[in-house]
């Protein structure tokens, strides 16, 4: 699978400017990419002002994601603020080339920033089937909770989108590697760069880690598009040789 990671600064609470910026970037991406990954809350930045900037599932940003997926004939994913049934969600959308969508609502809300006071947490773990790959969708703070991410479904790729600040970059780097090693899975982490309206600095460190904890793409700090190609067969051969997942603990998660 060929994946394009877009690491970019964001316009604060300005979906129109963010869409235009990302569209310009996406238009420069070569054909042949299978998946384009945008950061968490890519249309607004990580804001608690949900009531002012939330969109619906029929809103402009969702329609834009569908248009980009169809135009590039590839999947597009990232999270945005969605309002539904009187609630607000930090929702990651996996948009297929056909325009069909699979949503994941962020399970672990970042209470340190008050996210739990403004948003409703998700109640389901989501695994997407795409091009023969099983992809587990996760958002930012989910990274700190290994039980929720545990590979009990034999997924192939663990995908994190984030607005992870510079001050905790060491945790981001360390935990992405840990999730890859313990789950014998590829891990992709896509973060933003730049200063947000709350004066938090982000230096990206978008990266790709293989199933043994080695970098395929080392942490990056510049605004750019980073393209990687992942080989599922190599991963499966390693899993066959190092059959650690057979010794997984059995457990149940209560939502």
C-alpha cells in the first residue's frame, strides 16, 4: 500500500482556508497513491469551540473529502468536528475512492484540555477493510491507551491522526514505536506543525514504524508530503516467524 502523509500547519477555526490549502497540496500528489492521511481536526485545529465550527455529515468538509477521494482515486482520511443528534464528535472519516465512508469517533477524549466537556466519546473500535488491508483507526490521545489498541482483530495497520504538541513529543515517538512492537503491526502517525491559537507549538514528527519497531519514515518536522510504501506480505511472514500474537491476553473492554 502506498500512503501519503500530509504534515501541515492549520488555519485556526477556518475550514474554508484549510480545505483550499489541503486541496492545493493534494493536487500535487502523484497518481498511484492508495491512501492520503490528514491530521486530527484538519479543518479547524484542535478547538473546544465545537458549537461554532462543527459541521454535519452532509457539510462542506465531508463533501470535499469525498470529492478529493474520487478525484485522486484513493482513500482519504483525517478527523473533523461533526455535530449529530445534539452531540459533538471528534470524528475520523475514512473515505473510500467511491465516496463511501466509514467513521470512527474518538474514544479517549483529552480531559487535560477539556475535550470531554465539549465532545461525546466514541463507543466502538473501528477496523476498515481496504485493498486487502485491515486498518485500525485511532485519534491522538488514544495512543496512550494500549488496551484499546490491542491487536485482537489481526489488523495490519494502526493509523493515528493527531494534534500532538511539541512539549510531549518524546511520548509521541515512544508510544508509536511501542504500539508497533506490541501489536506486530505497521503504525502510521500523522501530526500537524505550527503554533495554534492557544499558543501550543507543534513540530509534527509524523512517522511510519514497521512491525518490529524500526522506522520506515523517521520523524519529520517540516511541512511536506511524505510517501511510503508498505508490504503486507513481509509483515505476515514476520508474524509467522515471531508468533507473539498467539499469546495475547483475553479481555473485554466496557464502554
